[in-house]
C-alpha cells in the first residue's frame, strides 16, 4: 500500500444529474461543497442539467457559472437521469466517480465511508446501502420494489448486496470506462449493477443515512420505472458479454462463464 505521506492527491468526480430541483439544489450543493473527503482527496463537482424547466437552469447560470463547479446543460428537453449520468461520467477527470442525486434524500457526510475503500484500493465499486442502516420515511411500495430488485440482482448476478437501487454509487473510473452504458432513464442503477458484475467486479457496501422524500417533494421515479429496472436486470443477464464490454478484453460470451468469473473475483 502506498504511504499516505507520499501518495499523490486523489481527485473525486462528483456527478450530480438534476432535473427541476430549484428548491433543493442550493442546499444540496452547499452540503456537497462542504462535505468531508478521505485524507489526500479533493473534488471536482459536475452538475448535469437535464432540460430543467422550473428555474434550475437560471439558478445554475446565476450562481455557479463563474465558480469551480462544472455545469453542463446537455439538453433543452428532459432526456432522463441515465443520459445525464452518462454525460457526467464522460466529463469526469477524476480517478473515482461518485453519483450524487440533486435532492435531500442522501447526506454527503457519508462520502468518507463510501470513498475510503476506493481510495485505499480495497474496492473497485462501492454502494451506499440504505438497508444496512435505518432508512427513514420510505413508503412500503418503494421498500418492496427495492427489495425485489435487490433479490433479482443477487439471484441473477451473485451480487450479494442489500440495496441495488441506492443512488450513492461510487466507482474507480476505469470500471465505468470499461463498460458500455446505454441507460436513458432510471435504469442506470440496474444496468450498471448488471454490467459491473458481468465483467467481474465485486460490489462492496457501506451503511449510509437516508431520509425519503415523496412526489410532493419532487421525487420523480414512478412504478413503471421499477418495471423497466426489473426488465433491465433480466435482459443484461443474457446479453452476450462482448456486447457491452468496452475494453475489448471479454473472454466469454455466455452468462454462465461470465458469472463463474465474477464469483471468483
């Protein structure tokens, strides 16, 4: 392990996809900017405005156009969270990428716990699990959907995780660059889970704080997004590995061979 006193600084790319988050975004950014990071780390913050219509775009231009925060207005119409996340990943220049939602459900004070295993080299992918702690205010239907998607991730991919749908996901950048993501909407979570497992990466989990919000507070995910997420998990279990391996190093195209390699990692 590299001596902490001589190690080079580690850049963390924090990608924040936003759509109509005018009310919560200033507080979220305040928390993100002031959030603690593991020793030797510094952050670049990338906000991807996904065609907001509620004043978010103007807010970003007014407050952050001349700041260190990178603001990307990638579309005049809403394309979806998955598209915005992929734009943010493409813009990232850090060695670690962390996904941050533009609302107040998640707490950036959890960054050190999520990032430390990536910084010290003990993990390539880390999910912040709401269910390893005590998720506050989660509605029964959302709880049920999360449990179903987590069960399917474990059954189909041997993921051994407790929270597939968590928004707090962090990766070594080479992991994300080694897979071809095609997501447009909320299927980013199941797609990236499926593909990192199919390409052989283990997912580490750490407990995080979570305070659920409802539709009245701006929550945008709906029941049909859960159906799409379930289909995404099933679909990518059987797609030949070479179809989404961006590295060109895939040695097997069958789910059985890929799963055997993933479980041995």
